[in-house]
C-alpha cells in the first residue's frame, strides 16, 4: 500500500527538490521486502485471483519493485536489507 501511494506522488516538489513524503513511503514499503517465499506466493495468488484489473491497477508498483530488484542485482545488494533500500531511495 505504501509503495502504491508513493507511485502516485511526484518524485520532485514544485521547487525541484526530492519529495520527502514519497521517499519515506518508498522506504517504508520497500523495507517490508522479505526472503519468505510464502509472502511472494500469497501476492501471486492475489494477483492471479483478482485478474487483469488488479494487474493494471498495480502496474506502477510492479514497475517500481522491478526497478528496485534490478538495481539491487546490478549493485550486488541484498534487497531485503535496509541499507539497500536507503541506497535506492536516496539519503534521508
């Protein structure tokens, strides 16, 4: 939910500064990443059961999480660690 809210906020404020509310929502949402495969299975079932509309509604979230995982892979970071989230989101 936090990542979904963050995806609907602009990255920068009207004055060109990073949007701190967005960054905090991203930080909170991405910090919930876990290596628990059961959680991933539950999410997959929800997406499959709800169908195409749910996938369309969460396309921005899926893109953001995909980008985060790609970033972690390229940087050899563990996506479940808070330090990886901080590097992706930026300094507080």
